[in-house]
């Protein structure tokens, strides 16, 4: 079984990687918003890591909460697009089954990150032999 | 004296017969254009073309637009034009959406008609969008413009002499922020191509009062001269206006002189079927489409041979 700490790092790198990829794609198309967002998140995490354990953990919780919110927001777009509230054909096309799956993945990653963080905080069990 | 009178009368008869001949030729061309365009618009906006038989033939979703682009490309090739796709990806209309959705993507259909003179450097872009909104067959908006640009491309391609390179483009996703034309205009500018002007057609199928009048945005005196001369020959009244939507905006925003031709919005004579499922072939005035096509065709032909325009 993977240790909680390794899970936290794995989920963090995976989700940051996804946002880095989005930033790169849009930077190539001349839109800087996703890239600036990624750089901003990276800076916040780096500062928190350098400052100390408490801030680092807090930032990880914020990131987990953000991922859940991001997944939910994407889910809401799917519902609105399928209900015909959004008129754009592009939005309807973009909210495909793959979009639903990735939205669920973002939401799931947020929950998993949060639970891994909590588990990594629990005190280790005392050995019965000692 | 009587000899002079006879000569004068002969000259008058000659001038009249030449004018009559030109008018007959115009009529023949109009009839031919009308027949071709009726067939194309009927096919493109519904009747003969089907993704699913019995459904509305919109050109809105990615699958519908891809199918439409294929149909369009085949129609152009059948007319002897060398057509190709310009595939693109483009940022969303609002930067905040980039944060949530994938980029916009589509395909413009392009026909390049090179100049016949070796020293030609400048380009004239002629375009119309081929997509429609959801649930609308888009016969007027904008199968009418698509058909018109097809006819103009065939006519310009047949010219013996062209002082400009012509690029004919059928744009994707005009109804979704004009990303097709934006991607194309930016690509041309990035390639360093010198664009003389852009000529756009959007909705030329509705003329309820049968006056043949059109709305036009014409940005320069030079272009205005060519269009006014053509309009006078054809007996078309032009209402000067300024459109702040459609594909010419993508070029105008880059500082390129851009023309837009459409039905008479300024006089309230525009389709009541706009963006509706009722924008079908039955609502299209084909004579009006043909005459408006001839207007741009004439103006571009004159521009193409105008030495001063270079």
C-alpha cells in the first residue's frame, strides 16, 4: 500500500501537471491566463514549502479544495450545456464524455488529496511487541 | 450634312446595340448564376444532404461542420477549383473560459487563385462563413454567402489577367465568436502576406420589397469607386453602413481594409427567420443572391485589373 505522504506528492504532481499542460497549450495559442494561473499556484506552493510545515499543509488543503470546486464547476457547465442554457456549439461539443470523466477525475483527486493529507497527520500505531 | 446625320444615327444604333448586348449577357449570366446557386443552396441547407434523415440540417456541431466542409470542398473541386482545408485551434472568446474548456477547433475551406502577373505581391481575401447556429439550416445565414463566394471564385479563376493573388475562404465558427476567420487572418499576417483588402458576404438571401438594394461596409474611396461603378451598371442601390459583427471584423481588427456585403439590415429589410429553424431554402430570394454576387464579382474583376490599386 502506498504511504499517505507519497500519495500526497503523487496527486499534487499529477494535478499540477494537468494545469501545466493546459497553460502550455493555451500559451501556444496566445492566451496567457491558464499559464499565469499555473505559475501563481506554483509560486504559492513553493513559498509555503519554504516557510514551514503548517503553511505547506494549509496550502495543500487549499489546493485539494480548489480541485473539488474545479471539478464541480466543470460539472455545472456540462449540466448547463446539455440543458441548452448555453447557446455556444463549442461549449456543447467541448463538454463531451471525456470532459465529464476528467471533471470527475479532478473532483476525485481533490477528495483523495484531502484524505491523504488527513491520513498523513494521524499518529503512527504503536507496535504491540514493544 | 445628311451624310453626317446618317453616320450619327449609325453610331447611336451601334452604341444602343452594344448596351443591349451587354444587358443580354448580364441577363444570361444572372440566369446561369441563379440556377447554380439555387441548386447549391438547396443542397447545402438541407434537402439533399443528410447527417440523419428527417432532422434539421444545421451546420453547428463539430460533426455537422466537418461534414459540411467536406461537402463544400467536393463542390469546389467539382467546379475545377483547387480547394484545401485550413485546420486551426483558437483560444476561447473569453480568457476565463480557457481555464475550463479546450480550445476552439475547426476547419476553413480555402481556394488560392494566384495572380497572373509575376511581380504581384498583394492578396485579396474573399470570404463567407459556412457554419450555422444549432437547429437552423441557415439557408440565408449563410448558405447564400457560401454560394456567392463559390461563384465569384469560379469567375475570378477564369480571368485571363489578375494583378492580385486571390484567396477565397469559407470560414468555420463565425457563429461562435468568429474564431475561424480570426485564426485565418492572424495566420496570413504572421506569414507576412500583404493583404490589399478583405471582402466578406454574410446573408444576401432576403429581399422582401424586391428593390435589390444591399447594405455594404466599404472602408476606402478606392473600393467605394469600384463597388459604386458595378452597382450603377447593375442598377443596385448600395446603403453604406458599418457592421460590427461577421468575419470581416477579424481582418478589420488587424488593420486590413474590409468590405462586408449583406441584405438591407439598415432599412429593416432582413430575414425574420434569422437563427431560426425556418431559415430554409423557401425563404431565399435567389434572384437577389445572384445579383448581389454579380455586384461583388464585377467590383473585384475591376479591382483585379486596376493598375492604380497595386
